[in-house]
């Protein structure tokens, strides 16, 4: 069976990363290693594990997400690379599921993700307990009923939980490291695969539970990098990505994204913007669609004004 290297990117949230290690230590098929691309000055103190853990420093002024994935993938020894965000706890069969599908499918595999409410990881947690409280993200489609299903739209790729063969990842060149900060690098990678004829597929399995943490959607706290990366994507491919976020930013009066012109940031996000987009304590995830419905309803009521 194929050997599997698990790759995660880490900055802050030590408890989340420790839970990832614990989840990987309960696998029915152990990974051959865990590579942690550490995007902070200090390494992590992590639980013991039945596999090697390598912490690789990847430092930059802004979040180097694309570079961090590439650096870790360049050092991986496994035949298959599983990329798992540091807030995603793997179920016991995640590694085995990916190894199974990667054995016959040379493309990108997208596993399942369910979202946990606050407090779910406190104490002696278990994936059986998570199953009783986790929720599916309303903006994302579910897995196929069984097996594997080809995804025809590269824009559906979401980088928090996926896998592919190491040689294929390296052959296509990995992620474009010009993307820095938050946003756009995963859609760019999906487009790169699409252009290279590398298929993308949903799978039944590869399930991870996303740990609760406060967040904003649309990500007003990353306004600058979203705008920069949207323009980089446009320069590269001829059109903009992250359109739903840009639409929300426009309705909030944060940007002018008139087609054919550079996007202009009109003002910084304020407390009102953060309150509107922030994840509520009872919600397991932040939701762009919910915020857009509110913004569009406000715009319809007052079409000559910008939503506050």
C-alpha cells in the first residue's frame, strides 16, 4: 500500500495542532510522517506520536500559505501527500481512505469536512462524540454516496483537507508562491490542475472534524491580501476569483472593484464590519452566504446607498 506523508501548516493555536497529532495517532493506517510547516518563530511542544514529526520553519512577513505547502511537500518522503489544516482533526480512517483512493486515482482527492461547535474538543474527546454534534457547512456540497466522483469545477477545490500523489504535486509545480496572505492560492492551484489535465474528485471518506475558532466570513480581517491576490489571479488567468467576497466587500463600501480597473480599497474594515461578518458563538463556522443575504437585502431597501 502507498506510504502517506501528512502535511499541515501552523501558526498559533497550539491546542488545535496537538489535537491533530492525537487524531493521527489513532489511525487505522499510520502515516509515515507528519510535516508541520511552522509559520511562527518558535516550534511547538507536541504530544508523542507513533510516527516521526518534523517541524519545518517557513517564515515571512505575511502568511506564506502557498510557500509553506510547497516547502513541506518538497521534504516529504511518502508516495501520497495528505494536506490537512491544523484545525482539522482526522477520523481514524482518514489516512487509509486517502491511501486507498490514491492507489488507483492520479489526481487531487477532496475528503469530507464537518464542523464542530465551541467546546467540542474539551476533555477526552472522541470522533464518535464529534459525530453527534458536528454540522455540515451549508455553502459546501457533501461527498458522493459512495466511492469517488469527479468534480467538474476546479473552483470547488478547498485546501483544508485534500490529498494527491507526491510526484503529481511536484510535476505540476505545487502552489504559486506569489500568493501571500489569505485567499486565492487554492483556487489558483485548482485552475493549474485543470489546465494540466489533472482531475479533481470528491471522495466518500477522508473525513476530518474542523475545530471551532472565531473567524470572519467574508474575511474582512484579510481585506488587503484578498484584494492583492484577486488581482494577481486576474493578471495570471484573465479574470478575478473570490468574487463572492469581493461582492460583499463592495456592498459594505470597502472596495471599488469596477471591471477593467484595479481594485481600490476605499476604507479599512471597522468594528461594524467585524461584527457583521464575525462567527457567532453558537455557530460552528462563519458563513459568507448569510452575510451576503443581509447585505443584498439592505441594498435592495436603499438602492442609492452603500450598506453600512
